């Protein structure tokens, strides 16, 4: 199935901003996070699918748009 993956902040470094990618049926948001090895860069901060906050166990569907944001700090 086709999923639009959007990366933000440090997750983009050496990767991509937005990319249409193919995943098997029954793929979860966590599967994408693992495949891209994002948490080696920074812990996950925000996960959204189609503009709504979801859990990493969310089962993706054809045409979903997933947005991944690292945890950010500041002061």
C-alpha cells in the first residue's frame, strides 16, 4: 500500500522531507519508525496520521499520510 511519509526537524537530516513509500498491508506506524531507524536520532515526540494524533500501534491504511516529529527541548 502507498503511504506518504513526512519527516520533520532532525529526522530529515540525511533522509527526506516527504516521500511516497510502499508498505505491506497490516503495517503499523511503529514499523515505519523502525525501518527508518528514527529513534537512533532522537526519541519520537509527535506522531500524526492524516492530521490526527495516533499511537505507534496504529494500523496504516492505503493513502494514509504519516508525519513524524522528534522530541524537542528548549529553555
